[in-house]
C-alpha cells in the first residue's frame, strides 16, 4: 500500500498553499491528458499571467491603441506606480506588450500590444462580458425573478 498526497481542487487553484490531505491508499490518475491543474503544465504560466487583474485591465486599455505611461496610470484607477511598472515589464518580457522609447528630452515612452497581446483582447472581453451577465443573473435570482 502506498500513500499519495491528495489536494482538493480549491486548494490547487489557490495561489500560495502547501497543505494537503494524506490518503490511506493510492488513487489512480483519471487520465494522462495535460491539465492546468497539474503544477508542471505550461498553460499554468499563461493562466497566471492573464488572470492577473492588472494585466487584464492593461490589455483592455491598450486594445484601444498606443498609450504613454501617465495616460495608462490615469486610465487605471487605483494602480500604484510600482505595480504598473512591474506589470508592464512582465508583459513586455512575455511578449504581450511593446515598449517604444523615443529619443527626446524628456524621454517619451509608449506602450502598445504586440500581435500576441492582441490575441488576448477577445477572450478577455468575453470574460468581462460573461462576468457582467453572471452579476445580472445573480441579482435577478436574489430578487426572486429567476433567470
């Protein structure tokens, strides 16, 4: 008899956890198909990147065109300078955002979506639209109006 660590789905999907439940016997894997629930799955990196709230907001704003740093910061209410800088750097590193520095004084820096970044516009838009529909349905159910 061997022991395996069982981690519930809700724990797998939470960002920072190391807790689990030890089973008394091993549980066979349901399938060997790739899954985002597998910690080694490369899709997890993509999911982590686009699921970040600042990333989603930046991509939605840059979908309208090229913007300067200050304009981005004004457009996204509540984001700190540090968080905006970190998010833009990681998006640039991941190939989703292009940073253009114009050689003028003072320096002019503009951000735009790359071709890869533009592929995320529609899925993120659908996600936001779906969230709005869920909110409306939840309110109707709470008022007893049903779906």
